[in-house]
């Protein structure tokens, strides 16, 4: 009688029947030599797929290029996060040269998510030439999740974002600024002044020296592209005078400021003087405290943002005044970071409205649905809405501001090989905290299929051992960089949204390496049973 063994992600069978040789890989007994092995892959119940987009082009960062986003995890539950092979790392990014990183939650210990005990952490994304940003993630249930992060290319910013570099703006001697200088964005919306005698030091107290370079970046508060790339997002977790709260920003504008010397030291500590920062404010800015457009005399809170940790802190308040070009606001900086002028509304409910999903004549049992949630008061972008849904699923929104009317514009999911149609195309929600259920109907496309793959194998040296692998893989059409995710569980996989007769690139990630093959899909079902694996793979990969 044969024995069945489930091997977690230790065989790279390219989906649709191609077996990729991995004779250089370690054996099953030690698949991640040199890293901390936390869990077996087939025990992972929650996968988190982060896709990184260039905010100006809308393209995945790294697709077809050498660019690679790196991510590290901060926050109270950072120890819950692992990569998809079960390793806990300081930095993640092996997959990001394809535009994404897939992480997971450790199912051990206290990291099983629930509404009563959510797993919350912050992912901080960095890439040379791009502005550092972050995203807060709260997981309340096991499953597969997808998150979109838009990043600003400093040499090609998106609409609504202006960047000013001024190299050798002034000089410092032992940290002391020698000559006053003002740096202003080209559109005139933000400016900063370094006054003679100001002392600049890095976060460790080391003084800057020599020539210093100033970069100031302004984000307006109405343009979609600007708000989508807003560092840290518009639904942050903030430190309010020692109390941590999560809520919504009504932004009047955002300024990122960096000052460095030619040796690479970055200013963080400001002594002897403050640094004046001035920013224009749009006349159409909505003030939730007055429930009217902002006006001269309104008080607006000022928050600082630490790009290395994704943390927000309330600093002070500023008064909006009348300037030569309309409204403006100024503040005196006592340290260096990113700065947001905005009103903050705390979340008032842990759970709110629910969407009931009806899939109509779809090729997939489950589909990814995406939309943009907008504030009804000013029609501005609030956040992306995206979720995997099966027919009959209920999707409940969490961590919401009560009394806020919003609407959702359903959009084609970025980088997906098929685009579901959602009805109604615009969903109005008067209050996010009301326990109301809204029905949405989702339809797929007729020319796509679900391809079924069944696989089992054995080694000649151990013919009574049946190998039925469990692992994850990605696939995309050969003429597209839109990677989709598929899972094989115990030798069975159902791959959604595939067009028979087309070529696809299929890939797996293993032990920090990326393997891929191009295959032609010529039928809707593939059965590979009792496949004899070559002896060298049995020896090198499985130890059989």
C-alpha cells in the first residue's frame, strides 16, 4: 500500500505540466538553510499580496526592469509576518522585481486573526529614487488579501505632486548653517527656509557638514494621483498626545522635506532655530470641523510622519491665513520629517456596512473586486477598496468613521488578466458605520476558463511514497506583466481566468529565488498522476 506525503513548496512543478529542475536546492530536511524557519507552507492560511505601482505611470514597479522595492515590517504585531516560505526576515523583496511581494501570517501562537483579536502591522516600502511610504494593515480573518501601494518617483512625480531638488543649497560647519536660504517648489505651493545659525544633526546626533542639499515635495489634496500616493495613506494610525488612534485625514496638503549633506547624513534634529515651512491651501479644501470650505482664521492641526517607521504624531496647530495667491498656512519645524496639515477624525466603529456578493455566470468561483472609495463631501479619494469574493460571500468593512457619507466607484482591477463588471457601478453609502447590507452583482468574461491541474509523483527509490505537493505559484500572459496567484493543495489546483490557446509565464518563488517557464495552455484540464521524478531531483530536493 502506498503512503501519501504532502510536501510544502519543495517541488517546483510549473503549472500545466512543466517540471522545473531544481537540483541546486536544499533537501526537504533543511529547505531554508541560514534563515529562521517558522512554519510549513501548507499550514499558512493567510496570504498578503502587496503590489507596488509607480504613481505617475500606473505601472507595476519592477515589471521588466531591475528595480526592486524592499519592505520591512513595523508595528505591534510585526512578529506575525513571515514570507511565503515560512521565513521571518528583516527585509522582504525577493519577488518585487516583478512588482509585488507576497507575505503571510504565522498561524502559530497568538497570530490567528479575528475581529476580536486583529493582527495589525505597518509595511514600510523603500526604493532608491522613490519617496518612502507605508501602509497600515489590519487582518480580521484568515484568507487571501491584496493591497495596492502607489509610490512617487522623485524624478517623474504624478499629477498633483511637485518635487524641488536644490543641491548645494547652503553650507554648514559642524552642523551650523552658514547662510540663510529659501527653497520653493516650482509651482510655488510650498517653501522652506534654513536660517543662518540653525544647527542640523542626524538622528544619532552627528552634525551635518559641508554643502547641504534640500528636497521639498508638495502633495495637493484634490488630485487622485496625489492622494493615492499620499505617504502613509489617508486612514492612518496616529499618536495624539500619547494616545494612539486610528482614523481619517481630511488633508489641507502635505509636504515631505529632506536635508542631507554630501556625505549622506540626513538631518533629523534641529537646534538653535526653528525652520519655517509655508504651504498654499486650496480654496476648495473641506474643513470637517466647520463643515464648510476652509477659510482664513481656521485652525488646522499639524502632524509629522516618520518615513522609516510609518508613524504619525500630532505636533501643534496652525492658523490658515490669506496670502498673495489665496489661502496659506505656516508652521515652525522643530525637527525634520514629513508634514501633513489636516483635520483628523477618529474611527467610531470596528465594523460597519457589509457587501453581499453575487457572482453571475462567472468563469471563476471567486474573483478579485476593486474600487475607489471617495468622500461624498468633496469627491476626493479616500482609499482603495479591494477584496477576493466568492459567490454568496459577505464582506464587512472594518475600522470606520461614523456618519461619513462615501461612495465607491468600481474600477478594473489593476494588473488582472480579466476584468469583472460590478453593478451598481457606483455604490452610495450614507454612513459607513450603519449595520446595513448592500448587494453587488459581479459578472466575468465568456472567453476565459478555469483550468484544472491534478498532479502526483513518486521516486523510483521509494515507489510506495506518493508526492502530492502544496505550493503557490504565479502566472501571467506572455504579453502582460499582470501576475495572478494560484495555489495547488495536495496536488490539485484550479486556475482562474485563463484563455485556452494562449501562452502564459508561470513562476514559483522558493528559498529566495525566482523560477519561471513559458507554457502554452491548450486544454482546460491537465492530469499528471504517478509521474516518476528523475533520480537527481529525488536525491537533491526530496532526499528520497
